[in-house]
C-alpha cells in the first residue's frame, strides 16, 4: 500500500518553516537536503531538517491536511512541532538517504 506524508522542514529550531506533501518522503527529504531545486523556497532558506511528519493512506487526505497547515498561524505550527519534537531534532538524521530502497517502518 502506498503512503502519503505531510511534512515540515526547517533551517534551524524556531526558524523558517516549509510545509510539503509527498508520496515518497525519503526521496523528498533527500531532494531538500541536496537542494535539487536551487530556486525553490526550501533551498533559498536552507530548509533541510525534517522536524515533523504525518502519514496518510490517501493522497487526498494528505493534501487536505497540507492546506490546513498552510492556513494556520505560525504559533500553531510551532506548537505542533514542539508537541512531537521539542528539540526540533532532524528526524531524518539516522536515515540512510543514499539507499534507494530505504523505507520507514511504523
């Protein structure tokens, strides 16, 4: 079964916040870290740390959730991150982003 993810990237704790949706979070995080799209918002602001994500079984549900996040006040987004990841730790730190077969197991 394919999974979808809504995720939040940042450049530092309490820094710039980027919200995205993807059906391949490992590849998408790799793209952010390697600045594959150098003119993108996340590349310009160095948003290369994954600090939050939610998993969905349905792409439509994940897109709805992404739009909700983007309408939220910044303080609500910060609270969401802090509730799950108080130190703003890069959740992808121990991922082997060189391995194309990597999967997140829950």
